[in-house]
C-alpha cells in the first residue's frame, strides 16, 4: 500500500508541473463513490479490482488544442501479480450526453494532417534558406513549390500524438508498475461545460469458451472557463 501511495505522489507531482503552465479551461474532477479527487482538484483516481486509473485533462499539442480534448491517463497495478489491461472502449459524454469515441490511429493521422495542409503563402523556402532551382528537394519535398507545405511537420505531429497515446491493445502491467498515455477525443474543449469519461476494460480476454466481465471506470469533470 505504501508503494501505491508513492506512485500516486509521483503522478500528482507530474500533474502539478504540467499545470504550472497556461491552461485556459480548467477541468475540475467531481467527487463520487470510490473516486478520489487530488488536492488540486484537476486529477481523479478510481481503483477497481487491483487496477487504479488516474486521469486529468491536458493541453493537446501541435496546435490541435481547439479541436481535440485530451486526457492524460495513468494505469497503476496495485497488486503483487501482473494484470493484463484489456481495453474495451474509451468514451466521453458531454453535457448533452453526446457520446464521443476515442480517436484511433487513422483518426490521429487525419487530425495531424489537418494542421499541415498548404495554406497558400506563396513561400519557396526550404528550412532557413531559399532556393530557385529544380533540385531533388524542390521536386520531391514540396509537391508544389508555391505552397508552404512541410510534410516533416505532419509526420512529427502524427508520431508525437501516437507516441504519447495510451495503448488501445491489451498490455501487461507488472506488479506495482505504472503505464501512462493520452486519450484523444475529437471535440473542442471550448464547447464543453461538463463531461463524463468512461474507460471500460475486460476482466480477461474474450473467447468463445470462457465468460468475461467488463469493469467500467467513470469519472466526471466540470469545466471552469
């Protein structure tokens, strides 16, 4: 139990460092049965059957903060045995009970691409310099030299979103270990007043021969602007 408290302290300290920056809308966790709200009010934790899940809202990087709502999520194995985290679904419900599904890998690719499309600035530059010949980079780096399009920026955004995403596939969490990552939803934080985040996992791998249960985690947030 002492080790679990130490892990939660690490998560809390990391959260305080992140929140020291500028954040317009504040997602304040709401107390509920079994839900522990941290002192700063922004992070909440819920433990079920040996696996604790802590979540808080964080700013979406790569200029996507106006279009995507992001929750940083930490999974903590509180037992002395490995636990296989088998996610069933990640859902976000807004104040109108509108349901939003977590973004998948193709969704993240499209979202990153939206911020890297040509915007018609008539720029010719490559990096910090400029060139006017039909070189290799002129032909292949820019599909059209009259559009300011940087495919490396798109690739960087896409890879960054994926690298920081919470795994959507089954993963083993070893005793007293933690795994963290982001869950992305295609809804603007500006449109939200309160939300309910649902994370549902299976108790075991579903199969035809065995019966498995679902274990639902539900945490609510009120948005203060």
